[in-house]
C-alpha cells in the first residue's frame, strides 16, 4: 500500500488499483497537519503520474475528508479540475433477502447506502453484512 508522509503534502492511500479501471484514493489526514487531497490536487496527480500509477486516459477518483467521492480531472498528465462523483457502477452481488427468503442479485442503493433486493427494495445480507 502506498502512503504519502510529507508534512506539506496530502496524506492518502490507494483504495483500488485494478488494470483498466479508474484509480481510487482516499484522504488519510490528520488535516490539522496535512493538506487534503482537494487542497493538494496538483501534487497528488504529479506524484501518481511520476510513479506510473496514473497513465494517460485513466480516471482518478478520491474519497475526500468529508467521505464524499469525487473525481480529479487529469489532462496531459496534469491536474485539470474537479468533477462530482459518484464512483463508476458498483458490481451487483448475490445476497439473501430476509423478506422473500430467497437469494437475489442485490443492487446498490445510494439513497439507503446499502445492498437491496430488486424484488422488494429491502436491505439484503451480502458477505455477512446487513
């Protein structure tokens, strides 16, 4: 796991780094001592490009200090601005619907912040989580 550690740079770590997929990083803080990804966007992009983690054309999303996911826009290997999230589509998962007593392909609900059954829109158990 890559973590930054300089006092005048944002502290962050890579959350997901799958070939052919957008890169997702997350702020570490503490923000009383280190700037956020938002405040050090140019430095964060420069570091990721220099390390070969952010090749041309790859999108870069980040979880900010408020827990919101947004995008750092990159053009010509440089920070070019911000765009609102959310992350790309989350893959569906199979879960158990307690109301229907059946397995279902659960869908992510942004409103509920949970995996829900498409049959009754109730939260489902996925991977041992409610």
